């Protein structure tokens, strides 16, 4: 009995020392303890590589051509994505893919991999469970939140209820999702007959609200929301226009959702007084890139850097694809995803940008909010 008691004290002693070191580390370089990421392919860092038969993967060249390792990582980018850049600015390592962590049984019994955050984002994911109607191999938002609940419980087991609560409350929760719903609505005439655009985006916002409440009930207090870009301007949508111009109906649904999202978040803030958030107006940022590309260092705003058939790529980025030699002058890497340079600019603006594009506070200010 005495030996068992000594063992318990030793374990507790380890965690006391570890948490002290963690706090010192945070004060030295980290602005927040952790970054938890929820979303779709815009911020997926490789979760889909661990799904059984998913074809929504970016685990082959030329994806990753500009990543530090020069190898594909599961990111739908030529290099880093938005989640990588926001972690860097916070002084954190990139939040690793959740499925990669739990695939190792020895790691799944420890909270250590989760302490600085984790990514649940999955290519093809949507707010609705049925959004992934074509691929059927992604992690919908409801499941992503369930995974977070498991992580939260793991933190409680190792840090205690009070310790875990303080840790999570100071952390940031990045939410980047909704594009796949708009793509689905755009291609489904049946769905458009069943619901008006306003009804559809309102349901998106209310469904997201339900998941945000689940996160809040499990410690989340500080949220970063990325609005939808002008989806109708991506190469995939331009392909559907004879003029190669943006699809204005799709863009109007993106704007409509962003308005519904902001209204929902403001309403949620009034319900939950200790919730704080930062909203990035991606739509108008991308519009600026498209309307005045030279001011931002871009020369190509229509064509995908990676794909087949120019000037507007009509085939996805594949191992056999050609890709542009200078990626920094392209807004889009493939048919729907931005280049690393575009992602970098997004997060520069989100982190310490103009109130015109990030409000009510920027991410840097949000990180310093006391909880």
C-alpha cells in the first residue's frame, strides 16, 4: 500500500513540475497554451490520411512542394496552410492531426500530445453530417467536436478539472468551415428547390451554434472564426462560366452565410458573456486580391497553379499534373485551395490586421484577453 501511495505521489509530482515548466514556456514564447483547430481542407494537416478509404487526400506530390520537408503532408497546399501560420504567430507548434496521435496506442494514453493543441480538421467536412455526399470519407464537425470532448476528458484526467479548465479557457479555438455546404448547394438543384438560400445558410449558422455550445460547455472561451471567401471566384467555379468570370450566385450565398454567421456569433456572445471571439472577413480580403492583385504581389488570380489544361485548370491537382514554377504570384494553388503565400497573407491580416477585416478584435488581441 505504501509503495502504491509513493507511486501516486511520484506521478502527481511529475505533473506539478511539468505544468510549472509549461507555464514558464508559455510566458517565454507562447501567447496561449494551445490551439484547437476545427474545419475542412483549408486547415486539414493530414487527418484524412488516416481515414480508411478516403480519396480526399493530399498525400502525393506536388502537394507540399514548398513545405519545409519538400514532401506532401496531407495539407491541400503547396506549403503551409492557415492553421500552420496562426500557430507560428502564437508561438506554438502546428496542432498535429488528431487521428495521427491516436493511431499510436502508447500516445493515446497520455495528454502530452494534446497540451499545445490538436487539429480535428478534415478535407470534405461540413457543418452538416451529410455534406460529404460524394466522398463519404471525412470527419464532419459533429464528430470533430466529439473528438475534442475526448481530448478534454484526457486533459482533465492528467491536469485535474481546475487545471484543465484554466488551460483550455486560455487557448484558442479556430473554426474554418462552411465552404463545402455552399459547394453542395451550388451543384444540387434538388436542394435549391427544397430550401431558399436564406433558409439554407440560416440552418448552417444554427447548426454551427449547437456545436459551439458543446465546445463552450467543455471549456472553450476564445474563438477565431474565418468567414467564407468568394467561393464563386475559385477556379472550380470559374470553369462553370463561359466567360471564366466569378459565379455571382455562389458568391451571394457566401456573403449571405457570412452575415448569418456574424449574427449568430453576436447573439451567442450575448448569451455567454465570458465568450470572446475574432472574426476574419476572408471574403473582402480575397476580393481585394482579385480586384487589385499587383498591390499584393499577385499576377494570377483566376488560374490554379497546379492542374491540367490552361488558362483555367479543369482537372484537379494530381501526381501527373504540371504546376507553375513561381507559386507566390498565384492566389490559388489548385481548383479550390489558396497557395501558401495567400494563406500567409490571410493570417497576417487576421493576427494584427485592420478593424476593416478583423473584428471586434484581431487574433493577437484575442490571445491576450483574460479568462
